[in-house]
C-alpha cells in the first residue's frame, strides 16, 4: 500500500517491512473504529470466521510464527496443546505486560492501533475456542487501558464482539485487566496467578502448563500483543505467503526496539534475520554518538546475554559452521541463540565506550533484586546478594575475589528456580563477568581485602588442615 | 595432616584446633528488650502520615465507587470474584490516592475473602501505595536505558526544585518521598517501556518522554500553573 504517508520525521527506514506498525505514526490516523474500518479493518475477521477453527490454527502453523514475547515458541503449536477432550471453558490472555527493559514495541500498538490487537484476539479466540479473553495490561499504561476499553466498546457496538459475532454464532467478551507494576507478571503463569487476584508467584511446569491448567485451572492460551497482531496479517497473506518473509524457521517480521547510545534510537519493523547488527546500528540508527565507538550490545532485553562488539562467533554445526563477526550477525532467534545469547523480546540496548561495565552491571542487578518475586530461595536471596556485591564493585570497595563470588552466585541461581526469572537475572551477570572480566577487575583491589580476626583464624586453620 | 611420628603422642595433640579469639562478653543484665508498640501485621496495614494527605478525600464507600466495583467484578466468572482484587484496588487508589486499612477491609468484604488476602496483594505490587503521595506524583524510570539517558540527574533536579529529601526512601519498602508542602512526590520506577525516548517519567497518569534534567522545571511548572 503506497498511499500511506507518515508523520514528518517518523517515516520508516527503507529497509523496514511494516505489517504490525503499518499504522503507527501514520498521517491522519487515530484510534477510532471508523478509521480502522476505512482502511480495511475487520475484513480478516469475516474471512477467519468463515473458516473452521482448525484451519485457522493450521494456517498459523504453516506461517511458522514464533512468539514475540521472548521465548520464541511457535504460536500455532502452542494453540494445539489444548487437550482435545477438553470440556472446561478455554481462556485467551493477551500479555501486554511489556516489562522487559529495552522493549517498547507493544506501547505503540496499544496506544495507536488498538483495533488491530482486538481483531487479532477475536481471530485467535475463534481458533482456540475461547469465549472470554483478557488483556493483561501493565499499570504503567493508564492511557492505553482507557483507549483499549473504548475500542472494545466501539467494536461491541458494531457487532465485532459480544454475542453472535457477525452472525457466525460465535460469542466472545474481551476485558481489560490492569496489572500493578510487577515485572514477574510478564511470566505467563505469574500473570495467570495475578489475574486470579493473588501474588504473581509463577507456577511450576510441569504440571501447570497453561494450555492444560491455566486460568482457574482451565486451558488458557497466553500470547504476546505482537504475536496476536501477526495473526491478522497471516490470514490476510495466507500462511504459505507469510512464511516467505524472513528466513527459514524465522519467518515474518519483528519489531526491534533500539535504545541507548545511538544517534537515532527507535523502533524498526524488519523481516526476521534479514538485518545484521551493522545494518541496524549504522544504517538504521545512524551509528554511534559523536566521537564515540560502540562497545557492547544487549540484543534482546536486559535478560539476554551481552555481546561485545569485537567478538566473533562460530555459527552452525559441522560443515555448515561459519565464522561470523559480531557485526555480521543477523538478528534472528536461531543465530542469536547460537551466539550464546537470545533474541528475546527484541529490545536492543547499545552501549558505547563511555560506559563503565560495572555501572551497567550494577543497574541491571538492582533491577532484578527489586523485581524478584521471592518465591524461590536461590533467586530471592541470590538476586539481592548480586546487588550487594555489584554495589561494592561500583563503589570501588570490592576485592578480586568478589568477582568470583558474584559468578558463583549467578551460576547457583541459573536453572534452579520455578520460572525463567532465575536465568533472566543470572545470565546478564554471567555474561558480563565472562566478557568484561579484566575491566571489572580493574575496579577491584586487594587493599579492600578486609578480614575480621575470626575470619583470619578460620582461614589459617583451613590452610593448616589442607 | 602429617602422619604420627611418635607413638607417645596422644591423638588429641595431633589434631589441629581452630583457635577463635574470645568475643567481648555481653552483660545479659544490661540488655533491655523493647517490645514493639505495634505488631508486624499492623505495621504493614497502616498508612503512615505524609504531607500529601490533604490532597485526597478520606476513604468512604460512595455510590459511584460501588457501581464501578460491581462492573469490575462482573468481568470475572461468578465463582472467581477474587480476580477483581487488582481492579478494585486500582479504583480505590485512583479515587483516594492510596490504599488505607479501611479500604482493604472494604475490598475484602466486597469479594468475600479475608482481608489478609487483599493485604498480601497490596504489599507485593509496587503499583499500590499505602501512603499519600503528593498532588503530582512523579515516577521516574531508573532502568538501564533511562539511566544511560540521565534519569539520576533528572531525579536530583526534581528533588532540588521541590525540596524533597529522598535520603530516607528505600527502593523496596518505602519508595515514595513527599515534598514538605505536600504538592509533589517522587519515586523511582522500574522500566516504563519507552526506552527509545529516555529518560521518561509518569506524572500521575500522564506520560512524558525525553525529560532531561534541564526540562524538569518546565515539566513541574506546567502542572502547578494549570
């Protein structure tokens, strides 16, 4: 569609391929239903409702759509997990908790294009057989909650929601549920607990896979805002056409959010795997700030492992293996996983050579210590310990041994908690120490090595028995 | 450990012992145990007084609140009323500024659950506050991208303009600091999800992006003058 014009200064880069963000920053665009209908809105709903639900699921499976919330799990397969002999009600939840530091894509969808999300949700609910859907929106989006509720009301008036949608006999109600500023609510089982009105302590999997035992112990599908919006475009293009976008096994488009030390931070919707770090950071974001050089990049939200800009990676197995510099890495799920990090939620945080890594580490550990829900001991205690040790490093009161302590704590959290928060808090610390050890060591000193008399006696004793 | 050399040595002498310096003696008679005046539960329920109290009406059950609460409760299945805890608390906080002990009782009664189940939610979520903020409550993002964009400086500037003393607030238990006049309050929030336009802040329900420290004055005066 070439007749779309954007607000001055907000035009998409030529490398972008806009599907989801087609209407973001568009000239003359507003959140009303009329505006959406004038631009072909809710057409796909008619098409979708004329198809059998299993055909919609099949279409999404063919498209190869992978969840855009962080884990990159195939959406169609997730939908197929609902037990076939299920007699309980099925729920659909839209995860709009967007709390991963560095990610800000959902903000623009819910603020500027709420009807796209609602259409995607109706289609998804039709596919999985849900008659009640909730949008779990984070507390920090008060305006978006109002926008969405208004949009739902409008859609209901026109018969796109409520009973007997477009005379298909399908009923659906969508409700907005506001969270209360807790990061852990982005975890799907934590989110479900929160929706049930409890503290968002994540549930252990197995057995509590949401598709079998989710909200009120009924089958529940939890999808990210962006994933649900993609469903509309998959039906429009057809799964087999959609899969041609991007690269094999990493189909479609995704929104990359760049923040930090670049000339032009912002959001870019690109085909998955078609853009490398060099193109993203130099061509699209205008390179580093004046007189600076890029130092490190966090590729997928603050939980992903940091990458050095001077690293090189061996990607692929056996004969296919190839050596790639950091700058030539494409930003797709599989390559970033092979490089030891993850594509996560698409939040790219860039740091230049003016940043001290101890400061970055300190900021990140403060975040995770604040947001740990406190259910599992390794994470609750460990995240606070990591914060304390990183405080010492930042204040210049640490000994070289503290780095070892920090690393040990991180490895003891990793994989020993109910939910993925454990990894999320440990991975950045592990990677930061691994890749910037010498820089962090410079901030430590043997002079800080204070030992109490008891400790000295203990150490002498231990040395004598060894 | 070295092997025994002489048979005459007793076993006791061969084993090295940990020699710990004797700690200073504490005279037990001098130790006075002070029982706290209020219990831990009461400490968690109460709303400490702040200068911001004058900005908000005291909690009362108004017909408008009841109507809105019933609407929210209807969003959830009949036997799952507990789900409405968060929406109801939001309604209370929106109208009365903070969550008071009376409002916790009211929410519990409304949903047929025990008050402790409401309290556990209130104390967990950073989005609920138990003391009155200022008329204009500023939440500054402190997470990585915003910190790189200068949110620390913004916070310092805000405190300087409004005369707020943040030295007593700690990020976890008591993050809100209120100005002596009660008009402003500040708080460091975790990621507000607009990292591309750092540093960002929320003033009450309005979102502001790209607020560097030099724009702090203009931001506050836009509220005071309106």
